[in-house]
């Protein structure tokens, strides 16, 4: 069982077999399930017609929650990057984990070639 299928099983009414069929049909995220709507899901073999509306509603709710979590995380990372950028100028050792991968290419102002420290 793949991670996609495990993720889809968070929706009540979707088991292992139905999760596999949804993934094969291209409905592998909550967003895609919500966008497919009731008519799109009724075409999938093994889908209970009485639970289609509930599945679409749950998928929409989970997709909304995921988008909100993603937006919140982006804002947290932006704030951390800004804070670390200020600290990095003061003392690079404080923000060692936040240094960019190519930090040697981005030399800060005041860097001297002859010096081993900046």
C-alpha cells in the first residue's frame, strides 16, 4: 500500500480497495477528489452512491485544512528566515543551520579574501 492510498483512507468510507481505485483513476489527493465532485466519483467501480456526497465533503474539508496548514507553515518559515537573516549579519555562528547551501558564493559585505573569518 502506498502513502497516497494511506492518505486517502483518512476519509470515512474509503478503504484499501477504494483508495487503490481512486489513485488509479487519478484522484490521488483530497483536492482532486473534491474537484471531481459527485458525478466524477460515481463513475468509479465500487463507490457507494449513498456515501459519495459525504466523501466529497470530507475531501473538501481536508483539502482546506491542508491548504491552511501550508499557508501557516510558509508564514512561519518566512518569519524565521527574516529573523535568522538579521542574526546572521550580527553573528553567523548563531544561525548555522539556516545558512544556504551555496553560502560560499554569497559573501556578505565586508568579507575579505585574505581573512579566514568574516
